[in-house]
C-alpha cells in the first residue's frame, strides 16, 4: 500500500489549493478514505473523510471551506481547500480510517 500526496505549496490567506493523493493497490475502492494534517508541535488530526459512495464528513475547523472527493477509477483522493487561513498550515496526508503506515505528505503553508 502506497499513498502519495501532492499539490501543496505556499498560498496567501484567502487563497485556494487542490491536493491529490494517488493510492496503489486494490484497497482504495473498498475503504473509507480521509485527509489528515499535522501542524508543527501538534498531533495529526483527521480533517475530512469520504465513504466509497461519496458521503462526506468534515472537522468543524474546515467545514464550509474544504471539499473532499474521490475518483475510484483512478484510485485518487482529492481535497479542494478554499478560503485558506494561516492555521491551515500543516503537512497533509491521506489514509484510510485505520492507518498502519503513512505515506509521503504534502506541505501546505498559508502566509502573507
């Protein structure tokens, strides 16, 4: 199982980014998937999750600003992030709801 997140970068407050996560292996289409983030000095937290059929759930801190989606044919997970705030700065990862290992994350920095 490999999970490769990409799409991060430096953006000004109020800006947008779209993250992608490509998954290898056949597990993707049978699992609830999520985006997690870890800010410096803080624990990793789940910010969004999506079921196989597309039902979504969000942390209160990102609700209304972030949108999670998935393309099961491409084994790819997405996170559209709008109205970004400095407190969204973190390394973002994708994984299942029961992660046993972590792939490479992508750094998101929101700063003016």
